C-alpha cells in the first residue's frame, strides 16, 4: 500500500520555491568547479559561451547559452576567464549594465599589468558593479567546498549592494566572507595567491643556514679533528651522531628565537615608557613568523627524539659496550656503580622528555582547529607561560648533558667549544632577560604600560 503523500517535505530534499539563476562566463576548470558547487548549493546555473553547442563537459543541470542571452538572464555574473580575454566584454556592455560582475581572476606574475584585473574590468564596463572575490581559492577548494584551512573568502568592490549579493552567495556555499574594502584592495587580493609560503620564508632560511653552519662546524670538530690529530676515521659519525647533534642544536636555537622578540619588545616598551610607538619593522616581521619558527623547531626536536631512540641498536654503540665488557672480564675487573652518572643521565633524559612534551603541546595548540577552540587567555597561557617552561626544560636538558665538561680543557678541540655550548647562548640570554622581566618591580611597570595602551584609543 502506497503511503499517503504528506505536505511536510524532509529538510533539504525539497527544491527551494524559486532557485536563483547565476551566470558563469568561462567553461575552464574554475568555471566548472564553481558551477558544480553552485548547483549543489541549490542555485540554477547558466554558462555563457562563445560556442554554446560545443563547449566540452559541464556540470549536470547547468544550461549553456550565448554570452548575450546568459548575461541577460542573471543579475550576477561570475567571470572565470583570463584578463587577456576581457576585451570582448565591451560588446556586452548593454547586457551587463547594472549587473554584478564577479572577477575571480589571478595573474601568473606580480606587477604584470599597471592596474588590478578587477579595476581594469570596471574601467571596461563602467555600467556594471565589479566585485573581486574567490580568487584566493583553487578550483579544487571550490569544488570540494570549504575545509578548515580554506574557509575564508576575501572580497572587495565599490558597490555595497553588489558586495552584499556576492557575500550572500559565498555564505550559501559555506565560506566565511571577509570584506576588504573598495576595488583599490583588488591588487592586494590578486597578489596574495602568488606569494609562496610568505611567513615560512624567513624561518626556513634560518633553519637551512643554522643546519649548514652546525653541520660543517661539527664535521670539523668530530671528524676532521680526529683524522688530523689521531689519524682515526670517524666519518661514519656523519649519519647518526652528527645528525643527532645538529638537529637538537638547531631546534633549541630556533625555539629560543621564538621568545627573543617578545623579550626585545618588552625592553623597547620599558625603555620608551609607552606602547604607542611602533616597533621597528624587523621586530614586527620577526614577531609575525614566530609560529613557523616554533613549528620548524618542533620538527627538528622530533628528529632528535627519533635519532635518540635508535642509539641502543647502533652497531657502534653495541660494539663499544661489548668491547668494554670483554676487556673488563679479561682483566678480571668490575666497575663501580657511579651514582653521579646515574643522576646526570636520568636528569637530562627527564628534562628532555618534559621539554619535548611541552614543545609538542605548543605545536598542537598553534594549529588553527585547536587554537579556535581555546579562549585568548588559554591560548596565551599555553603559548607564553608553558612556552617559557618548555624552553627552560630544553635548555636545562642541554646544560645537564654538558655537566662538568664545560670545565675540561679537552672539550675545546682546536680551541672551539662543542656545538651544544654554542646552542646554549641564545636560550640562556632569553631566560635571564625573562627572569629580570618578571621581577615584581619590572613586571608592574610593564603591565602598567601595556594596560595604558589597551585602555585608551588615541583615535
Ligand atoms: C642531547 C635525549 C629532547 C636538545 C641529547 C642526548 C640524548 C638526548 C640521549 C645525547 C645525545 C648523544 O649522546 O649524542 C633526549 C630525549 C628527549 C630530548 C630522550 C625527549 C624525548 C630534546 C629537546 C631538545 C633537546 C626537546 C631541544 C629542543 C638537546 C641538545 C643536545 C641533546 C641541544 C646536545 C647535542 C650535542 O651532543 O651537541 N638529548 N633529548 N633534546 N639534546 Fe636531547
């Protein structure tokens, strides 16, 4: 028996009473992905094409018409074509009059043209309302819909109503819209996809530079020195021993460099007695890449932990232990249990583990999906207080590892200190300054300066 039809339709299954019709010019990857997404979100889509009967596969449910008819039928037109092909649009000026034209284009290079694509378009069709939008998304991101890292859509334009219409469509597609102002901002929006990892550039360069420096420094101390001084071939040490020095050393230095700019900024504020004055540009840039510095440092620390795990299974280590045991047996000797060595070993392992745990926590909480779930107080507690604690543990780990070797002249081969001593300079400076800054009298002044800045707004 057939169930009686009910007037209540399940949510989402029923077509909206009147589906808005949107027009897309351009049947390339971006045009097709956008069309598919719009159709899935409940819009009707019409493509404008030079050859309506022969324009390749299009999303199911979309119509194709000539440019003129398509433009006439919709109030919102997405332009998914290259700037080089904008000229023909002038012939459509009458049909496009009063319409919202969404420019999603990007260029292959920065500063290729004197004016932004969207501004050029507005000049070509003065009667239309041009809105720059969606250009920071890839065809892939458009087709698959927003994901955690790809939620933001920037737009700009001179007409508030036009921007409103585009913003509504974008939010129906599930994107979060950020209005960047008038068409003058189009240049910046068009340049932004061309920047390759901009915040990563400086930290990456630093990581490569430090790694190269310490690799050669330790190569000379550990391999070349042994060869020249004792004629010993220690070259096998490059693979594990050297790597397990370079990685933690670079990690410790980079972790401390995350906290150094904060200390410098506090000293600036204390010195100037105000928070109104801008920091120098280099300090601003440095502050902005702290997260990337920290994440790279975490990567290097993880490598150190992995290399440390394999120490017991190394042939070299097993051979040395066996050889020393055999020689003890041969000479009928026993070794005394050295409680100091036990303390030293356990202490620096423990500090390393605690440091790494906190370091890992810092890394996790810097991910957008986690930090979005934290309040600002929680986030700054973890990133600042626990961050300094992580730096302290890692620094202490290294001091304990050095133990009394700082005092032995034989440590300084060719008058050079070991790598870990060099790596302790910046973290020690940061921690000493931080200690000075949290002294009650200094802290009170600093808090007052910062509160003064937070309370009153000069404009
Ligand atoms: C050295 C263990 C985490 C920085 C060492 C060494 C061990 C070790 C066994 C001596 C390596 C050798 O003899 O060649 C651990 C363990 C950790 C940990 C078990 C955590 C699970 C960290 C972290 C940092 C760090 C998070 C800093 C970011 C250092 C440094 C050295 C060192 C700078 C001296 C390297 C050198 O010989 O020049 N650690 N560590 N460690 N560790 Fe760690």
